[in-house]
């Protein structure tokens, strides 16, 4: 009798859960290309419930970031090319190699500073509730590598998409 009740409960649970699971996780509709910055920005704006003023300020931050980062990326590529060319030679000058490595490192730090300023500016646009949602995403991102193990052992639902 217990097995029959258990089986009935399982069938009832599956009947309720299956349609919801088949819909997939919340978020953009399948087929949306989140690789496009505009689509990704829209998803974030909707998730955080950003106002039009916040979106406009964020777009300014993105533009500022690109104006600052573009020349740094170009400089990093040029230094890396010089380093690659130097190392491809028969007897690279250790001092020249060291100088280029230091230049590359310093440019990388400048680029990281640009990114940190962008993130700080974005966080500054958010109200307390939006910032809490953003912090949730940051925590979830750190936990994401654990999801497959939890799914494998049935502690999270299967990821169907």
C-alpha cells in the first residue's frame, strides 16, 4: 500500500512539475543572442529593473570604458608583438625582454583599473534593492561551477533548454 501511495505521489508531482520544467529557466527567450552587447544589456536592465536614467548613465560608463580601454588594448597588443618578435630571435636580449614584460604588466594593470572604475561606476548607479540583486548574481557566478555536481546527484533539477 505504501508503494502505491508513493507511486501516486510521484506521478502527481511529475504531472505538476513537468510542464514548469519544460518551460526552462527564466530569462531571455531561446534563440536570443546574448553575445550581442545590446541584448545582454537589456537582460541586465530588466533583471535589475533599471530606470531610463540609469540605463543612459550606464551607457555613458560603457562609452568611457571603451574610450579608455581601447588604446590600452592596442598598446598591450603592440608590446606583446614586440615581445613575441624578440623571443622568436636566436639570442633575445634579457634586459629588453624584461623591459617589455614590465611594460606589458603595467599596461595590464592600467586596463584592470579601467575595469574596476567601470564596475564601481555601475554599482554607484544602483539603489539598495538593485545592488542586492547584483550582489546575488555575483554570488551565483561564484557558485556556478558547483551546479553540475548538484544536478548529477539530483539536488538541483535538470537543466533543460
